[in-house]
């Protein structure tokens, strides 16, 4: 179990250098200008390629049941797609459980979903769908079980009130957990949906119009202030889509509030014009796609360091599911987009190769910072002695055209169909084992391991 990657440009979040990289028994053993192996090993020549830590995607939804439908990617097809796109670790947002269930209920359910199926290493975010003394008392036990981040919702069936959010923030902070939040103003959404439906306005574009940028931004501002009032609890905003919300988050960062920001490729590269297409149902997700001005603002946050993480929010409902369930009406269409296989290449092409960001910044956004924030650093997110041998090799000289027929998820379409990317994912290694090789998946179901994550601490996020 020895692999020597030679002649590549090894990149971390703070440096890059042409080096050889030796992996032994799944662990990085040595980096040096030249390594001459003393024992037999597999040799991979990465001349002209970037050798980077495998991606860490901290926002997926595999096998989620939304009540309307179950997503069509389970923990095998979802992690297979991730692996083929250079991602070697995912942290999945667990879906809601039965009304009144304990926190461990969904953890047990999701362990069952992932065991013997996941191709790459994985963990889960807890989900808080109601607040009482029993739930608050259970939080430290979940952290002990390796679940050190939890998601709150300000909309959907199990939205929390401001009082419940305050209680959750305080108890999560005390227990060593990071609060993540889906921020949208539920009252705005409900009012606009009622008005649109009453007027017979059911086309997909009314999904976006029912969830305007101000709806998301208001909820972000509210969460920032509630976190400040909760002993300055650490806060992580998922899937940021708009400029106004980014402005509020910049203000919080300027006063050194412990707040971190995630966005996704769809909010950088797709826009509201997708809702005018004949296949607009494919692009229904929450928050919705915005206009190009918001795209540009988010790229500004990517470039100047305000945005910390690029994840995917991969949540796949096939076009067949969308059409059958919705009948073409936005209010009945399952929400979410596939994309776990495309994250790294899209950001590499439109970020690194376009000159917007450096390779080092790319690593910070896609692996190092999420690994630190979510308790899997230094095992993940870097290529250094003692770290896991999780590697993606990207060839910047090749061009890739994204075609769904060549992808590895279980959907029947890709929102990225026809996108041309400068670069190609050449190989992915998990624990030193090649699981994707020049277009071919070579991994095995069940080889991924559950990661018991460390409690959140300020060191993890800085």
C-alpha cells in the first residue's frame, strides 16, 4: 500500500511547490523535492498537474426525504459522484425525522443509510427541528458521538422561532458545536406564495420571485444579531446567494464576530435567466438563483476572502420526479440541484484558470477551511505527513465539457450540461487508493469511513 506521486505541483492553503508525495498505508508519509522509494510502490506521474487535498464538501443531502419526495442519490451514488469529481469527504445534512423525535433518532437512521454504501469518508450534521429540555440536554451527547455541528431552519415545516434559535445557539456554543443555518424569512415566503397562487402564477419563475434576496438577507441579519446576543456563539451561514446578505456578513466579520460564509457554484455561475427556459423546473432550489449582479458580488467575496467555503447543497430530484409531482407548478416542485461531481472543476476553471483566485485559495475554499471548521483537520484538508492520503490530481492543460451522460450521480439531468471547463479531474485517491482514474470509477461501496468529528473551537475556524 505505497503510492508515490511524482513531478506534480503540490498545493496547500498557504503554499505550492513542485514536489513528490509518498503515501504509505493510506497516510501521507513524506513530501520532498525528489523521493526515491526504498520499497516497491505504485508510481503516478503528475507532471504538469496540480496535486491537491481531496475536496471536503460540507453540504450534501443524500437519500433525503422531504415529504414530497425522496432524493434519487443515496450514499453510494452520491459519494461515487463526489469521488469522480475529486471530493474525498462529505458531511451530509440529515433530513427531518418524525415530529418530536430525539436528536439521536436521525443519527441512527443516517448511519443505516451510509454504512456499507459510502465510497468516501463521511459524517453528518445534526438537525434541530424543535426545542425542549430533552433536546437541549441531548446536544452534548451528540457532540460526544462525533456530531459537532447542527443545522437550524428559519423556514420549512420545522422552522424555529427566535426564542428557540436563542436557546439552540447558547446550548450549541456551550457544548462545543457550530450552528449552521438555512436563513430565509418564512413569513415573506408564505405571503408571496399565497398571492402568486391566488393569481394563478405558478410558473417556475414565481418560485424565485416568492423568495427575493431581501427575504434571505433579513434572516441572515437576524441570525447575526441572535448569535451576538447568545454569548457571541459561532455561526455558519449555508448557501449564500445574494449581495445584500454578504454585506451584512461583512459587517459582522468587521467586528470580529465568529461568522463564516458558504456559497455554492450555482450562485456563482447560474442566474435567474434559467427560470425562463422550457426546462426551468430543473433549476428550482432554495434560495433561488439570483441575477448576474449577485453572481459578481459573490465572486468578489470569493476573491477577497470574505466567503470561506464553497460547497454544493447537492440534493437531487430527477426531472421525471419534478414533473410528476409538481404538474409544472413551482409550489409543488421538490427543491434542489445535483452538483457534487462538478464543484471542484467548476471552481478550478472559473476561479483558478480565469485568474480570479490562486490555487492556494482554491484549496482553502474547497478543503482546508471546511476541514478546520467542521472538526476533521488535520486529518483532512491538507497534504502533510500524518494526514490521510486523500488526493485529487487536476490537469490544467485539458478541457472538459460537462455532459450528464458521463457523470456518476443518479439524476437524469445536469444543471451544468454543456459547460466548458478549463482543466480535468485526472485521478482521485482516498486513503492512497485510486478511486477515479481518467474517467473511470474504480472505488467500492462501503470503503468510506464515518468520521467522528472533534468539537468546534475557534482554532478550527481560523
